[in-house]
């Protein structure tokens, strides 16, 4: 049996109703007796779409290294990402 979601057009009251398919959709808001509308989708599931769960994977390589070095704090032999800020700006062209 699916769960239907309704929203009141009058007071904005939102609620879910557990109904059988053959049951008729509700018409009235239990709170203000106003007109309600059934929302598409119904229940959970549609809200989770589009979340970026796997978007943080590509940067884990460098991140892990840094985290590890920070944790031990004993041997700082490995040079941390050199050249990021030191990269020169020698591309100054003369305006002709
Ligand atoms: Zn209402």
C-alpha cells in the first residue's frame, strides 16, 4: 500500500496518508477543511535524487596524504605540494 502525500491549498498543511490504491484521494484538509491536493511522487525517495555522494572521490589522493602527514607530525620529509603558490607570473606581456 502506497503512502500519499497531500498539501492543503488553504493553510499549507502537509501530511501523508496511508491508503490503498482503490481508495479515493482525500479532498479536505483535516485541519482547516480546505481543499487539498495530492502531491506527485508520494512518500520518500524523490528527495534523495541528485545528491553528490560520489563527487568527493577524485581529490582524496592528495587529501589523504596531507591528513596523514598532519597526524603523525614526526617526519616532515616529504615536501608538501610544492609549486602551487610559487608558480611565477612571468606572463606579463607588453601592451602594444
Ligand atoms: Zn488546511
